[in-house]
């Protein structure tokens, strides 16, 4: 095993970590988008209640919105978009967790296997230099 093979294993691991970092960044963007949509939806529902002089509570928002034409369509669209964004975020979190688990496990295993092989090769070489008579020839 050569030094270049060990370096290649380390480089591959670093590339995997970079991809993981990109996925985590993407997941964070999805979370921010879902949070924004959630707050915007909540703000619009509160505004709807306030305009009509209705006392707002979190549990009654969805049921009280039903029956109003244009506002119902807008809030319904926003709610669907929010739900879709939450699903996308959950999928992004799952992908990041799966990638992190496999990246660390496989990446570190390949590095340690390459290092083990490299060290064993170097140890054999050292032993041959130290004890040249064990090779069979004097």
C-alpha cells in the first residue's frame, strides 16, 4: 500500500464530508423556508380574525377560515405550500442523517483500512531490513 492510496482514502472522505456539509446547508435552507411560511400563514390567519373582530386561538384557525371564498383560497394555498415545505424539510433532514451516518462510517473505515495496510507494509519492510537472514538467504 502506498502513501498515495492513503491520501486518496483521506481525500475521498474529505469529499464526502463536503457533500454532507452541502446537504446540511440545504436542509437549513428548507427549515428556514418552512419556518417563514409557518409564521406568514399564522400572521395572515391572525389578521383575518382581527379584521372580523373574532378572538383568535391556535386551535380554531383552520375551522373558522372555511367558507370564505377568496381568503379561503389564499390561506388554503398557503397551508398546502407550508405542508409541502414541511415534507421537503423532513426529507432533507432524513437525507442529511442518512448521509452523515454512512459518510462517517464508510469514510473512516476506508481511511483506517488504508492506514493499517500501509503500516503493515512498512513494518514488514522494516523487519526485512532489521533481520535480513530470515528471508532464506545468507
